[in-house]
């Protein structure tokens, strides 16, 4: 079964967040050995590229190139957009206050596209370093996909 890697995992590597980055590299090596196809969304390219533009003030495709070496990049289709909308509606329905909905809005939209892409691709696991993303699983009742911090089959890396 394929695996999905969310932006936070790539950001941990690109930002050199040790020892997490080294541990994630071990996961990628394990997935490669097991011949697991790794996917991410085109949204990841946008998210990881922001730092390059911010630091150098010049267009930089370095982060996008690094992501492309590890994962297949999936575009946003009509089907994925509709799935993201359905997922977002489920998340919103679980929120209690208007303030909670407003504060969560920016992150929620990106998370929903990542989740929808993983579901669309029939990934068995969605890896994330973002606790907010990992918490989404409880809102959604998605039985065919696990949400997990990056870890090898030997156990948790963090």
C-alpha cells in the first residue's frame, strides 16, 4: 500500500531539525526497501518552498527538487477538491465555537487537501510531524488510513 507524507515531514528534513530529520531519513530508507510508493500533494511544494523564497528573496526550486526525489507529487483534481470539501465539512461539524472554527481555518484547508489526496490515492498511512494534523483523524472516521508520526517498523522515531 502506498504512503502519504505531509509537508511537516519534509519541512523537518529541509530545516535540519535533528535528530528528527535523521530519523525521518531512516523511515524513507525503510519504505524504499519495502518498495512502498510515497506520495505527497502539490500543496507540499508550495509549503516547503516558502522558506526558500523568504530567506533568499529569489525564486528557488531547491526544496521542490528535494521533495520530488522522495515522493511522487499529486496534483489537485476535481475529485480531490470535492473530497477535501467533504472532509472539511466533517471537521467543522465537530468544532464547538465560531472562534475555534475561525482560528483553525487556515491550517484546516491545507490539512483537508492533504488528507483528501491521501484518501484518493488509497494510501494506508499518512505521516505527519504536525500534532494538529494527527488530531484530525479523530474527527473524520476514516477507517482505511492511519495517521502516524514518522516511525520505522522498529518503533517510534521521536
